[in-house]
C-alpha cells in the first residue's frame, strides 16, 4: 500500500497507531495504523510486522519503522525473569548451623 510513496510523501504521513498494551507474549501482537490524511485505508498490523529488540534485518536496502514501546515495556524486557539465587550446599549447611546457634 505504501510501496509507491516517495520519501517526501512518506514524511508528510500523519495518523494514529492503536496497539495492544505491553505484554510478555512473543507470539501475538495486533495493531491498527489509521491515517488522517492522504485518503489511505487503515492498515491492520500483526506479528509479521513486528521487529523485536535485538533483531537484525538482512537482505534489504532499507526499512521504515515506528517505535511503539521502549525500555521495560518491550516484549523482550517483559519476558525477562530474575535469576534464581544460587547457594552452595556448604553455605546452606553453614546457614542452618548459624540459625540453630542463634535460636539457643
């Protein structure tokens, strides 16, 4: 739909993007791009239109994109889980000994 737009016309595009709220689901994303000028029909965007943080585009001369969410609101950052606190067996045994000493 926007393939035949030149650079100068592309800069003049004006509109609104409606997107789902930030979530951690990496397999689904829906959005709607509505243009307020140029008489263009709304575009339905889905997961095929999404480029996640850290992705690399290859075999293309250029890409045009819009940043929707940044920082901790990105899907990748929403998926980030805190690592488990690792404690060795000896340290666990030492902790138990200290707890018993403090109790008595």
